[in-house]
């Protein structure tokens, strides 16, 4: 799946691969702009936790936190749009 999200008022695109990990859905995020992909390096997995999507790990960087929040909001919106369409 692909999503468009806004980070610091700029549009970005990400590819999301969905896999099962530890018995839950895991969303692997790959941003299509190099500088943001490097920021997300090793922090690119978002988990489905009881019907909501969230990053599990603690995020020490405010820039990384803001980026992941932007992605999670649009991913959640896209998942719910798809759920209502089915």
C-alpha cells in the first residue's frame, strides 16, 4: 500500500508492507525521499495494537517522533477508509 503524508508542511510518500510479526500485523514503512528514510532507519515498524496503530519503541528524537506521528495518522486514516470500503 502507498500513502501520502505531510511532514513539516511538505508532502511525502511512503510504501507500507504489511507482515505478521509476533502474531500481530506489522507495517514496515519506506519513505520515498532519501533524507526522511535515513531519519526513520531502524525505526520503520509500526504495529497494530488491538485495532490501533502505534510505534512501540520509545523515540528520543523529537524530529523522529513528529515524522512517525505524521505517518501513523495517515496510515490509520487509510486503514479505516479501506475498512469502510469493504
